């Protein structure tokens, strides 16, 4: 058993080292805004306006947005673009066959994307926050865009009018596995044209969108955490009472 445990620990160390040696772009830490209703409302607006035209959220209904403080009338007036019924799920009207022809693949459903994208680099929110901020112009790609986190991604940069256009500058650096070889590594971004938002404003908008994607993956998460705190407090108090009752019950027993 001891040998097995040592073997597992060694294997874990090898895997961790392999991940660290892979290099690549480190994910930025996403701001935690899942309890900020204003941020979640703005994120929902960005999602419906910029993401829902291609990506569905088939496990989320429009009327669930009332949990974010958005009235049903506001949803009908501002967010219902793909259906006329507020009780419908967030589906797209794009034909999957046409989507595959245009993009080379069918755009994935985004209901659980913030949970499914977690990895050794961080949480799914960290991944999305970095991904949506690292698009750059690449004329060699069919869409004219590329991404540092997801190289050769089929998705174009749908938020480019907000962020503006930028190019990635790569430099030659020694290969970490073989110093005799040179490899291209990302160095910096250079602006091509400005967007309608400043860098700070764009980063804040992306943080709001990512917060909404986190919330959408588990709308009851905040409620679950609040209830969990009270449950733990109750169990702690009950344990104390049970302990004292047990001591009182057995005090005269020799």
C-alpha cells in the first residue's frame, strides 16, 4: 500500500511538471462578480447581444433572468431576439449544417462552459476571461482572427468593435526542452485600431460577461452557499449541545 501511495504521488508530480513545462499563455485571474447583480445584468445583455446569435444556452430559460432582478417586461423588450415566449430556452435559429459549413464546426452550447473549461491553468472563469481578451488579427485564418488561449479557433472575435483590433508580436526564444532550438513565443500586443471601449472598460465588460456565464452554469450557486453556511452553523451548534447532553447523561454512570 505504501509503495502504491508513493507511486501515485510521483505520478501526480510528473503530471504537474508536464503541465508546467507545456508553457503557453498563463490565464489571468477573473474578477469574482457572481454576487453583483448589476454586473450579471450587464453580462446577460452582452451574452444575448453578442453570443446568442451563434451559441445556444439550451438549458437556460429566459424567465430565469428574473433571478437577476430583471423584470419579465424588460426581458421581453430587450432580450427576446430568438423567440417570442419568455418561458423558452435560449436557443439559436442558426441551422447546424450551415454553421458547420461557415465555421468548420457547430458552435457549442454555452450553458456550462464556465464549468467545463476549468483546467490546470485555473478555473473556467479564468479561461474565459483570458480567452475573450486575447483575440488578435491573423490574415492566415479564414475568419481573419486568431487567439492565444485557443490557437486556430474557428470563432471570430465578435467583441472586436468593443475592444478594437490588435496584432500579436512573437519573438524567438530558446526551446525550454532543447536550448539549441529556437521557438516563437508571444511577447506583446500592438494596437491596430481602437474600439468603442477603453482597455479598462473592455476588461470590465468581459468580467461581467464571464460572471454571467458562471451564474448560468449554476444559477442556485449563491443560494446554495448561503444555505450551506447556515447548515454548518446549525451542525456545529447541534454537536455542542449533543456533547453536553451526553456528558450530563453519563456523569453519574461509573
